[in-house]
C-alpha cells in the first residue's frame, strides 16, 4: 500500500510553531512580499535573515507533537510504504523518527549559496557575511522556497503522487500551489484522498473523506 502524506503548518501548530494564514498567523504580522520572495530578499536581506533566524530559534525550542509521532509510527509499521511530503521548513517529522520525508519548501537547518547553489548546514544564527564553503562568495541565504521559486523534488513528488493508493493532507490551507494541487492529482490517479485539518480548507471538496480537529487528536486517531 503506497501512502503519500502532505503536511502543512497546521501539523506543527501544537508544537508552538505559528501557521501562516490563521488569524494570528505569520502573514498577519509580516508582509510576505518582504520576507518570502526573492525580490524582498534583494531589497532587504537583513530583514529576511532576521525573520528566518527567529523562525529557526523557535524551531530549535519546539518538540514534535502527537501528530508527528503518529506518522513516524505509521512508517515504522509499514516500511517502504509511506512518504511524507512536507511544506514545512521545520524538522519535526525527522525528530519524531520519520525517515522518508521530502521537504518541498526547503529547510531552516540548511543554507544555500545564491551565487553557486551549494548547500550546507545552517548555523543557528545565519549572517549575511557568511562565506560559502564551496565558492567563497558572501551570498548565503536561507534554503527555503519563496514565492516565484520552484519547489524542490517536484519530479519525485509527482511520481509518488501518481502511484499512491492513499493520499492524506494534514494541516494545510490548500492556498499555495503546486502543493495545493497534489490532492487533485492523486484523486485523478485513483487514490483514496483524506483531509485531516482543524477546519475545512480551500480544497476540502477534493477529498473523499474529511476529519476536522486538532492534528494532535485527528492524526493519531486516523493512524491507529
Ligand atoms: C491546524 C491546526 C491544528 C491550524 N491542527 N490543523 C495564482 C493561482 C495559482 C498559483 C499562483 C497564483 N499566483 C502565484 C501562484 C504561485 C504561488 C502561489 O501558490 N501563490 C498563492 C498564494 C496564490 N506559488 C509559488 O510561487 C510556488 N512556486 C511555483 O508555483 O513555482 C512554479 C512552478 C511550480 C512547479 C512546477 C513548475 C513551476 C512557491 C511557493 C512557495 C511557498 N513558500 C512559503 C514560504 C517559504 C517557507 C517558509 O518560510 O516557511 O511556504 S509560503 C507559506 O505557505 C510556506 C508554506 O509552506 C506554505 C503553505 O502554507 P500552509 O502550510 O498551508 O499553512 P497555512 O497557514 O496556510 O494553513 C495552515 C492550516 O492548518 C489551516 O488550514 C489551519 O486550519 C490548519 N491548522 N492549526 C490541524 N492544530
């Protein structure tokens, strides 16, 4: 049984990491054009690096919750059958024990050289003066996918979605593409599609089955 699990910010909400579009979400406090676009980074790189340094500090202090842990148990019980495609840049799935995790929007713990594309482990506090270990340029940026950039591993994700029998979306508002289109692709390919979310999302109608409530409750209940 091939199972693809798409996760979004809602799965990490109960670990204390903010979502983006909820009423107290990050995009109510920050202008996404300024902190999550290449143009914003070009205008004010220090603002963007500070934003991600604060997010990284929150992530370091956070712990996986019952939803992350349930997904790790699912994978352990079904070796080779489960892949998590996460939009999240935190590492809570990995810290819960999940091994098959694709981070389509990048990772807070990774730095990217804007000059040569080299990646390396990000320090807890990134600085614009950091030199790339490969080419030496001082063009370090957070290794995250901003609006207008192409998400990572899209070919592998498309293959896994086309081949899956069960597709589950957890804690995502379904407002950001191409992630938001994956459920419809899975359904077209014949998968049974399940939404686990606090409340109905933009794409709820795509799913065969919907369960609403906090991830720490609905995810373990679905897994067990
Ligand atoms: C709970 C809960 C609890 C709360 N329990 N649940 C017009 C139409 C269509 C597309 C476009 C368009 N104009 C532009 C586009 C493209 C654009 C896009 O989609 N824009 C939309 C805003 C319209 N997309 C892009 O630019 C992407 N690239 C692209 O399209 O390239 C072209 C291409 C692609 C593929 C092939 C070829 C070409 C890139 C998108 C990059 C997104 N980046 C961000 C920030 C970077 C990472 C970071 O800083 O963390 O990624 S934006 C932000 O949104 C972040 C997230 O990963 C992403 C998704 O958010 P998510 O996870 O869904 O969070 P929320 O807050 O929206 O929702 C939380 C949900 O949880 C809610 O439903 C709550 O109810 C729920 N919840 N508590 C369970 N306790």
